[in-house]
């Protein structure tokens, strides 16, 4: 669709309007507790805030979640580097930790992210954040967190009872990088017969293994509990009210097959949502967090994007993703 395609390309130009943003050091506030620690030793209730040093009025917020296979409470990791990119472009950044699968089973991780969103909205005035302009972003299991938070803004049954109640947990955009979605479809699309994945995690049976990250998240071997798998799948909740999505996935991903992002994009397309999917044929897992990341031509070489909006979709077209493009898309979207 020519208009939609032009909008994606021209969005990059919008970032030029921000060229005058001050480059002074951001204001950093760390170890903010958005909920009580549960269990007491957990770090999965903390967030860090990175605020532009100088801003005119309230600024939009990007909420970041780092990946760990749900095995660690390191969701704040990478937020400082992301803030170094996005603060000068006019965004505040929050790095949010959620509980690991050792400390809580799903849906606790979603409850944590929703609690963090509500806390940030409740305290938006104090930090000069615009509560009407929230985006959620993450990579790998953090990409799953971003995706499922993005599609469950109206799901009261998944709001949880963690932290502040009252403010909305809806977000205005979601940017998942290489997210897992339907755990039961992962093994059929794994590269190299899952040998590297098994070696990394010490497994014998890929994602279906009872000790896989997905099985530990749900508290059951995934093939034995399809109902729990469906409840943890962002695709389950997709509908036409979802915020715009920008999805990136590398086709050389040895941990989360690119088909997982395709499933999410197709669901958003069927729901007549607003979504774009960048496919990077040479990119491995974790390319966002490994410098130079999106600035590396070897990572973005041959990249294509397909987009859907208002039940009209475009064919894949060549376009390399970049932080300038992502920032411009966010400014246009939220």
C-alpha cells in the first residue's frame, strides 16, 4: 500500500525536527520500587528512570525490558544504553525488572510489567513524563513482555494485584525485538536442529524440554499444558484495539525462530491492527543489545519490512531498520 509505505519511509525524516534537542547529561534515578519485593530477596520490583536533561514540557516514555529467558531479574539491563540513544531524541526511558521464573510463574511477570506501567503513570507528574504517551519495548523474553503487555491493556483478568492500582496499564505503542509468542510452535522452526539452543541451556529436547525457559516460566513441560501455553501467548489477546506494533526479528536467530514474530504480525494483520515487521536475513539473536547492533550493515543487510493498517497490507519492501527510524516511528505513533 503506497501511502502506508511512504509513511514508514518519511517517518525517518521527522527525526530531523529533533536535531536541536540538548545533549546534556540525563537525569538518572535508580532503584525505584514500583511494588513490594516478593519474595523479599527479589529484585524484580525495581525500575530505573533516565530523563532528558532539558525538555520542553512533558516527554514521552519508552519502557524497556531486557531478555533473560525469564531466568534472571535483569530487565533493567540495557536501559542506560537505550537512554543514550533515545534521551537526546526527546524520550524518557524506564528500565523495568520483573520477577524470574525461579521466583514466580506466569502470569506474575505480566502482572509486574503492568504494575510498573501503572506506577509510572501515577508518578508521571513528578518526573515530567506524559502519561498519555507510553511505549513498551524489549528484546527476547523482554520482547515477549513488551508484546503481551501491548495486547492486554484491556484484559481485566490479567491486570493482577501487584503494586499501584487505579491508573491504566495500557500503552500507546509496542516494539518487541525477536519475541517468543507461541511456545508450542518454536521447535518446528528452530535452526540447526536445535543443537546450539540445547547446548546453551543444557537441554536435550529443545523448547519442549521440561527444563526449558518456557517450561520453567509456566511450571510445566509445555507440551503437557497447552492451555497455559495459550494463556502466555500474546497472539491469544490480539484484537483491533491494540496499539501500533513495530516488530524486528533476525532470520539467523538460534534461540527464538523468526516464525514467532511472523505469528504475531499475522495476528495483528487479521485483526486489522497497525503493525510493521522488519525481517533481517543475516541477524542473529540479541542483535539489538550487541554493539554496533542496528548500526552494523552486516546486521541489517537485506532487511525488508511489511506493514499492515486498517485491514490493508503491503508486500515486503527493502528497508534497513535504525534507531532514527524507530524514534521517528515512536514520535509519530505515541
